[in-house]
C-alpha cells in the first residue's frame, strides 16, 4: 500500500511539472508574479565598424545658379537701335567718266543708296535719355528705337563724344524704365557680369561672363580709355548695350571686341559706368563734353627709352612736342620735360596724363610738376579747352 501511494505521488508530481512547463512556454502571463521563467539577457554583439563617409554637402543656394533677377531688372531698360543714312555713290559707267561727255552734259547726279545698321542702347533716365555708342549713330539720317516692351519711337541725338565713343539720344515716351548705375570701382577680376544687346539683329539677348581685366588702355580704340575687359559674348549689334553686375546695375557700356572673324572670341571691352555718367551729364547739360587741354604731345617712357637717354625715372610721360602759343608753351614747358604730377596726382603714363588733364576745368590754373635735366620743376599752367577731335575709324 505504501508502494502504491508513492507511485501515485510521483506520477502527480510528474504531471504537474509537465503542465507547468507547457504553461510557462506557451502562456507565461498566466503564471503568478514570481513564477515567470527567468531569461538571462545576453549582451548584443557590438556593431561592426562602419566606413567613414564624407559629410553631405551643405544645401546649395539656388540663387547663385541663376542670374534671372539681374536680367529681369536690367533688360526692360535695354533698347535696340536701328539707323539709316543716305550715301552718294558714283554712277559706274565709262561714258560718264569721259571728260568730253561732262563738258557738254555737265556733272551727272550721283546715285543715292540707303544703308542701315543696328546697335543697342540703355535708358538711363525715365525722361527718355538713352546712352549708346557714338559709332552706332554717327552720321545717321534716321534713328529708330525698339523698347523691350515692344514700343517703337524715333530718337533725336542730344550730343556725342567721339573721344570716348559715347552718344546720348532722347525719345518722347511715357512710363519708361531706367537702369541703376553701379560702381565699377567696386568690381573685381572674376566678378560675374551680364552683357545685354541685340547681336546680329536676332533680338534682345543676355550673355554671361566674368570681369577679365580692369583699366585696359592704350588699345588705340578711343582717345580716352579705361576699359573693363570681359569674356561675356559681345558681337556686332551689342555695341552700346549695357554690361551689368549680378544686381542688374550698369557697370559699363559695351563698345568693342577683339576679333579676327567678326564674332566673339571672348575679349570684349566696355566703357566704365563712371565715364558714361560723366559724359551723359555734360551732354544733357550743354550738348557737348568740355575737357581741359594744355597743348603738348606726350610719349610714354619705356624702359628702353629711359636707358637710352639716361632718364631719371621710367614712370611718367615725356613731352615730345609743345604747341606754339598753347597753354603749356606760355607756361614755359619744354620738349624733353618729364611730367610726373598733375594737381597733386601722379602721372604714370600717357593715358593717365590725358585723363587727369581732361578733368581740369578750362580757364582754371593747375600746378604741374616736371623733371628737367634731373631736377624737379613746378609750373602753374592756365588750362585751355580741348578742341573737338574727329571720330576714329572702326573698319
């Protein structure tokens, strides 16, 4: 009997343990607190080292990828200029060249032929003042201006300055946009610029480039040169159009290109905005530009010239000729003098000399400092008025 009781107890314990195992495995939440199976946590393996990747680039400001705002500000003030002029051409016939024919029938009238050309300009004042190149409107019999908004107008020439190749036109329209002037003195080589104009007559076009150089002179294009050089595409028809900065402000007036084919080779020149403003103001006020003049023929001092003549310096300009009876002659300037200073400003070369003297007011007296026979000489010269110079050929 004791044996049967032990067997019954053992079987009950076995069945209970089996039931507890099943419940703990399938429904552990049924067990009272304290009886849940204890699972020993095994630490997770350390993550494998990840390769070091370069940092993601900073977000790009979309504004530097587009110059649409600058173009939108400037283009309404840019105009296309169409000019026509009548030219006389001789009748090409052998009989007309015979002196006996001309003796009996007189000189026969020449044929008239109309030629047309195109260029660009920029409105600088809301009252209709347009700035362009002198060579665009030179000798034109008729000038028509096409605005960016599609309006057309006849234009009258207010005045021109062939020595800077600038001219001022006026149109009679209302509601005109005007471009803002920039300051080329703040421009740096490498700055982005836009050239706007009407190349080859295809219509208003915007091209982009950079400022390639500043203060270009002695190129033989104009008498007074201080060009901004750019690689923005400038082609025939762009002459007189604006060169603007990335804020749409006028930095210069496109005037010439270096080209062997007639098309853009990436070397273009613009007249600085400061020169354009000065010329425009004088022409609007008086119809012409007035400049100072002393009546000398200057020549740059080259290192070779300085060495050959044992000159005391290689900067400045040597006086190669003096106009008889002119302001310099009356003040005692002599051939061979080296001009080094005008009104307290240093003369580096012929270009800077012409610029400094041109800024002097005719009739005023200014101090000029020379070097003569190795010694400084200071002379007071009463400045004269520079005579009007003919336009340069642009073949």
